[in-house]
């Protein structure tokens, strides 16, 4: 409820399986609604840092 990652809580609790941790995680209706609103937003468009595909030239020097 305070923003801690479930995986971090799992480690702190000493649970081997994340499913065990999830049994004890209870979300408020407001938290569920907030997650839905977040997922409903359009994906951000990044101006920098995108991976750009490059093409290898077929005329590259190849030794026989």
C-alpha cells in the first residue's frame, strides 16, 4: 500500500515463492482504481533512447 515492490517484500519476509507473499498483500479499492487508471493511459513516447534497427551491408568485405 505504501509503494514497496512485492518482490522486495517477498525477500524481506523470507518467502521462497512470490505467491506466498501475494496472499498477504491486500490492496485498497483506491489502489486498484489507481492501477486501472495507470494502465488506461497511452504508452509514453520516448524521444531518445529507443533502439534503432540497423542493417548490415551485403557488400561487407568477406575473406575466403
